[in-house]
C-alpha cells in the first residue's frame, strides 16, 4: 500500500533522528568522515545497480535505503561545520530541477525527450560551465564514461544522423584495428582497440541499448553457465583443467539450453 505524503515525511524525519543519535553515540559512526564513507557509497551504489538488473524490487528497496543513509550521513557531517545540511541539499536540487525544466516551470515548449536533453545541456552552459563535458566524473569506469561523453556531446548537436553511419564507422575502426594487429604494433593495437570500443558504445546508443547494462547481463549469463559447468564437473569428480574442450562444451550447451 502506498504511504501518504505525511507518512513519507515522518519516515524521513525518523531517519534524520536516528542519524543524529548514531553520530552522537556510536563509536563507529562518530569516527566517519566524507573520505571514509566514499568507497562505501560507491559499493552501495553498485549493489543497487545489481538489484535493478536482477529486477529484485525488494532488494532495490533495501539498497535504496542504504544509499539514502549515506546521503543523510554526508549531510549530517556537512552540518557539523555549518557548510550545509540536508535542507540545503534538498533545496539545491529542487532549484536545479526547476531551472532545468523551463518546459514545466516556465513558458518553453518542447517537442520530445531529445529536445529536453538538448535544453538541459544548453542551460548548464548558461549557468557558467565552460564545457558540456565538465559534468562527467573523472573517476567513472571507462565504459560508463564513454557512454556519458557521447550522450552529452549529442545533447548539443555533435552527433551522427543515422545508425548506419555509426555502424560504418565501427566497421572502419575494426579494419584499422586488424591492420595494426597484422603489423604487430602493440601500442597502436591498444589505441585502435579503444577506438573500436568507443564506436561500439556509440552504436549501442543509436540502438537504444545501455552498454553497461548489456555487458553486465552478459557477465551474469556467463557466470551462471560457467558455474553450471563447474558443478557438473564436480559431480563427475573431475577438475575442469583435466577435461577436454569437447567434454566441457557438452555441459556448456546444456547450460545454454536452460
């Protein structure tokens, strides 16, 4: 059953109260800083991502709680030096959302989602950002970073017109990679391999595929099949390294059929 707005606010107030109590009384919570929490926040975010990909809504709820706790924790630490508190965090994001959605809170007209995204990036530049790429975190994993870079430059019109053009560019990059492989030039092989990956990620965008999600689903699929292979080998009291590829393929294909 959906909670009322009053119940939602009451629950949030309860969390803020518990955070105050933990910060004052718990030896572990008292010692934490933004720096010590940082890696834990990243880990919690990845756990939330896993739950979303698994479509486990109960786990999504739990992981959202963990992420929310971290947000409240940072705000509490900020309040202790009078830098900011949770109200400042909420108000800042509210103001940003209002200013970035003039088609909702102003008189701007938009035709579709793509125009909303273009307006978003243009508004950021008007706010003083020198580059549309300033908002891409330096510490993002390379695959996610490439995807965000491409989305952002496309938002200001730097983009291909048709998916076929991107596919042709991918084929061109594959040819250049193969050329360097044939020449056995290791340094250029790495550079061209990077270009191939970048083009693949760009093509995924045109196919409306999230490359990070697609690759992670493939990772999960591979892990499941390989662990099935391991279990079958264990049933036969065999080690995988003692099995032939033909023997392993039998169980691999069984895993695929399941």
